C-alpha cells in the first residue's frame, strides 16, 4: 500500500492555534517528521525523526519504503511552522515528493494542510486587515533595499527569525 504523506502547517506552535484537520493528522500519524522543537511533545504510533530538510526527508522515506515496511499503509506527517503555503519549506518538499512519485521512486499519496500564518494571526489580534499590506520575510535570507520597500507601502508586515533579525533591521 502506498504511504500517505501529509505536509502540515502548525500555525503559531500552540496546540490551540492548530486547525482541527492538522490535529487529527498528528493524532493518526505512524511517523512524525519535523524540527526537534515541533516534535518534542508529540507521540506518533511508531516513531518520530527530527528531519525538516527536503533531502533528509526524501532519503528517510526511501529507506522506509525499501525496508518493506509498507505491508500496510503508513501515515507520515511532516510538520512545518506557521502556514505550509506562506514562506515555508513545504513547497520544495511537495515538488520533490511529486517528482519521486511520478518517476516511481516512491509509492505515496500527498496532501498539504495549511496552518494559521503569523501575519493572519497578528492582523486578527490588532484588528487590522492585511489584504493591502506588503509582506516580507527576513527569515533565513537578506532583503535588498528593505527600507525602500517599507517606505513604498503604507502597511508592511515583516517576518523575522528573532532578535538577530531585529538587530539587523535596526
């Protein structure tokens, strides 16, 4: 039977901020993959691995399949912080999975479940819409002419990785 792979956004990280659909996928998971901090308090049926990079996840999934563990359908859930479709590593993994399935390297079905993005959450908390906002992310990258970009928009949301990005921004 093919693996059932779910790519799931965890939202803000708090269980209260997860969608019910993501929570159900986690509860039914045989295998959980994701950053160590996301896996810390979760317990899948079989195992969890602190894998979040596309290459290591793909290698692991091939190993699981090669070990002939697929006598029954395995439910694999890969966890992503925030929203799976908003500045997320989900897209690169999704494309790699689709290619591996297309070429016969993996027998799997894939679905993507969104989480609540930090921008949507913050906007709701402050009573502000974000449909007319410029949105940029400094998470793991450099934005050229950020001051100019912020200056061109009356409303800007900026995602950061923490204190280091805030200092860089200053």
